[in-house]
């Protein structure tokens, strides 16, 4: 039988103090995983951990992480190994967005986004691979974006970084498939977070009109793909990006 059950598995979700990361951590816990949630705001993580534990009964562990600091990242991964002895699932979700147009970008601003969205996730995946997955196998899910598939004048570094994250997914999948490590990604579209749920009904309607399904997505729309990519059902899928965008990128007549 194909199994989507994550019971007995240990997952890491980065950028999990709010938004997509928080709700993806909940989705993994509902599927049976123990989840280590990581972000820079430890107090917020502790609140999230208590909330998810109360609703799922699973072991939810908050761990401080700044994805751009290699020493902090290695320490965070080691904490997971010390407590659980293995890491089965990594969700690379932590990311930054900067709405600075290209002509005004500084080297510092450029590096800040690329370090958080590409360099940090790459070395996070490498650390998890070396500490656990090279020996035991596992599933890595990078959170990409529809922004990686089309140009943005408003937030060029975000689109550049998410396009790079797609290629990173493919490169790591090719490199580590022989170790039973499955590296794939999800590219969300217009999701009811931040821009959506805090906007006026008029703005939400305008954004929804661009989507063939005529609605913005919810995090629950992503969690089906997430659980598949994190589970033993994902056994012959490598280097793929699942677009959860309601058809936003479909070519329309």
C-alpha cells in the first residue's frame, strides 16, 4: 500500500514562526511527524510549538535559526540530531523578499536576499545530508515560487533567488538520488497570507481574477503536495517542482 503516513519521522521546517512555514509544520504534524520548527524569533516559535502540539499531540520543538549564519545553522541541525538521532524531512522555507528595483539595489541588499534564499538553504540541505540523510535517506522539499518563473521589476532579487532555488533543487536531486534522498520543491502561487488576508476585498478580487480558479490559494492547498513529497509515497520523483498556483502560470488564450 502507498503510505502518506509520517508517523515516526522527524521533520525540520525553517521559517516556521508564521505564515507558510507555520502551517506547513502543522500539516506535517497532522500527518504524523514530529516537527522541529526553526526561525529567528524564538518566542514566537515557542507559541507556535504549543499551538501545534495542542491540536495534533505531536512533539513540536522550537530551535533558533538564522539561515544566513553557517555556525548557527550547524548548531541547530546538531540539536535535532542530539534529540532525535535522525532527520527524515527538511522543508527549506525560510526566505526574504525585497521590493527594491534593480537600479536602486546595493550589493549589500542583493547579498542579503540571495544569502537567505539560495546560499542558506543550500548549506542547510548539505548539513542535513551529511549529518543524517547520506546514511539513512530522506526527503528535502525546497519552497520555490511562481516568481521564479517570471520576471519582476518590483522585486528582482526575489525572482532571481527563486529561479536559482529551482536549479538548486535539480542539482541536489541529481547528486543525492543514489543515497535515497529525494529532493523536490513546491512553488506556491498567490496564497492568502500577508498580501491576501490583510488586503481589501477589492484587492483580493483583483488578484483572484488573474488565477484560472478565480481564487487565491490557502496553505491547505499546499499541504497535500507537501505530505506527498515528504512521505514514502514519493519514491520515484526527483528534482521536480510542483506548481501549487491554481493555474496562474498556465498559458491562456
